C-alpha cells in the first residue's frame, strides 16, 4: 500500500447501456486526504461513474484502483469493507427499521453477523453490540438525531434521511467517502453542519471525499479540486479557480456563472 | 325451504380439534420458513412445497429403501433439503425478486413430477409408506403417559403434542435469532439490498442462508405431514400447499413468527369447520365454497387489517 499515492485511480473506464455510452473513457485520480468535487450537467455520467467505481455496476473496460490495488469488478460489499463507502443520490434509509438499527447495521467487525458466532461466541457479539450502540448514539447526537434513535427511519424528513445516511456511512469507519449529492434537500443550517463535518473528518482522520454536487457555491468554496464531466468523459480537472475559468467547462456546464 | 344448518357438534369434538391442531402445527412450521424468506429477507420463495417434498421423500426413501434408522434419516433429509436450497439459490438468487419466484415454483413442480415418475424410489402415485415404525414406538410411549390423565385413547394426540412443541420451540429460537446482528442484516436486505451492500454486507450470502433455513423448515414440516398421513404421495406437494402457506403468512402478519402460528390456527379452523356446512349442494361444490369463503376472508382482512393479525402496520406503510 502506498501512503502518498492517489487514493483512487480511474483510467479509461467505459460503461454502456445498449447504445448509450454513459461513461466513455473517464480518467482521473483522487488525491489522498482531498475534498474533490465531481460536477457536470445532468446525464454527464456522474452517478453511473459512482456506481461503476463502487462495484454496483460492472465496467465494460478500464482500470480502477483504490489505495493502490485494483477494485475493477470487485463486489460492492468487498469495496465497502476496504473503507471506500458511498451514499446514494436517492436516499436509501432503511425505512421500516429504527434509526438506531440503521446506524448499528453499518458497523464493521460485528461477529454476531455470522450465525456460528452467535452460538460459539455470544459474549463477544454482545460486547461488540454494546460498543456499537454507544458509538451510534454519539454520532446521532452530533447530527441532531439522538431523539429520533428509536423512531422508524421512514418517519424522518428528507433532509434528516440525508443526514442519517451520512452518519450511517461514517459508522463503517471509511477512509474514503463518495457522496452523491449530499446537500440536496437539506436546509442551509444542516448543510453547513454537514460541510463542517466533512472538513473536520478530513483534518482529524484524513478521510478523503469525492462528492457529486450541483450547488456551485458549495463546490467552489469547499473543495480542493474539481473534476468536470460531460457526455461520459472528464473534460476538466483542477483547482476550483482554474476550472471556473476553463472555456470548455463554461460551454458545457457553467454558462455565465461567475 | 333450503336449510343452512351448521352443526356445532364438531366444535365440541376433540377429534376435530386434534385434526385441526396437527394441520395448523404442520403449516406453522412450513410457513415459518416462508416467514424468514419473505417477511424478514424479502425473497419471494414460491417453492416451499418442493423443499417439503424433498424432506419427506428423502426421509421416507432412506428409511424404507435404504434401511436407515428414522432418527438418522431426519437430519440427513434436512441436510438434503438445505443442499437443494443452496443449489436453487446459487444461480437464481441474483435474479430480481419476481424472476426468482418463478424459478422456485418451477423447481417445486420439477420435484413433484420426479416424485410422481421415479416409481422405483418413490412409489409414484401409489406413494411411499412404512417409514414410521420408530415414530409409532414414541407415540405409544407418550400414549402410555397420557393414559394417566385418561387421554390414552386419543391416538393422534402424541403427534399433536410433538408438532406443537416443535413449532413453539422454533418460534422462540427464530424470534431470538431475528433480534441478533445477523437478523438485522436480513431485515436490511428486505428494506433495501443495495443499501446493505454499500455498508459492506455480503447480501447474497445472507439470502442463501435464509433460503437454506427456509428449506430446512419446509423439510421439517414434511416429516410431520408424512407422519400425519402415514404415507407420502406427490399430490401432497402441489403448489397449492405453498399458497396456503402464504395465506397463513398474510393472515398472521408479515415479519412476525408468532403471527404464523395464529394464522395457521385461524385458517385451518376455518377450512375444517366449513366442512360441516350442511348445504343442499354436491360435496365438491361445498369443497369449492370453503376456499371461496377463505378467499373472501383474506380480501376482507386486506381491506381492514392489511398487516395481518400480528403484523406491524407501521412497517408496512413506511416506504422510501
């Protein structure tokens, strides 16, 4: 494992659905410890790229390496276990499960998730469960969801679900988080808090972030690097200021935004 | 005048209740398997009668044709049913839920047709019998004990007792397991498989385990069915059996193991009690009418209590 190389390397990745080339040769790196934004017009292939990178879709061609090792066509759960965790554009709160169960589910290294261990090592299972519950409650408190712990996740508002999904992803103890439109539907106060967390996690634990976002204000102010996609390919890649001035980006996406 | 008489005699008759009880107990065990698949994992298994057939036939063949001890044949047949679950699940659990359902119903029909035609082994339509000597010994031993309380002449009472003890133990064990981290992963898969995968859960392995446990429960129900009928024949394993299992599930409520037992008792009391409807109709028409009545009951239930007797309404209405 390299300690300084990019955490994610994507090279020449292609994914077609029938005749539509959703991702068409995308190539980029994500630097370790960075907050990188992925922007582009609707239909540019951002979410498909996320799905391919995290194993939810099989790439047709290309190379994907996480932390120096190929994850091309690895299973989603195997990728998540290595510390690369994603959220979804349309929130996947487990609606008919309590909020606390949503959180506890995500914790890794729970021996009780194997039937044999429930019989052979019941004490270890209970101990881990206790530990995980504590941590889950702490996290919920941070996101202002502590009083919702025992409610069904389906009773939460859209914004609260986004926060729950983020908090739940953190329970996996990720080193690299891929967020698909994390700010969509969240009110500005909660959004600011979310951004604060992202920065803090980066500073304190060196978590890397790659996020898809349409709010350019957020992108320009909070990311170190911006990757711009259009028609399945990366058309620009650089710091926010240079991307903003890039003529191709202005033509394809930004238009007159200054 | 036509008479709509309904003799209440049946309800005070202990034979009636023992008969209903054994059926309800067998269906409880059968539908517990459906419950873990459908209610807790969200995989639609329409082939439960097939797993039951594999269990019952394997047990019968091992005892009658291979001369195995009944008590050894039980775990062996259960293992065979679980292996069948694994075999069906491996290629087809990756399919979308509705396609998986089609595969399982086809599987169950294949099992039944094989049972019908592999006469050397299964006795074909004549059925297979003579596997229950070991059970008869146990049954007489229990009857001896029952003699002390004056119930020694109820021949089927031992089967009723053993069926329900088994069913209740299973309900207790499954309910405990459902509250463990393992059970939590199953529920997460039911809610949203992709979310579970994104959190590092190997959902395919869990679905396989769920199916294999469901298959084992199906096989277990098969043994009780075989002991109750005293012979195993293909017609006992028609798809109808699975669908009555689903009726039990819906009646009792999804995602509740205790509900399965209640559902089975209510359904079989109803199905058997309507036998005593004294209508000026031919017997087969009355038989058809019984199922129409049950259908009507299910429709009314869906309208007024869609979550079933013990199901949780909130879990039903909450969606993404």
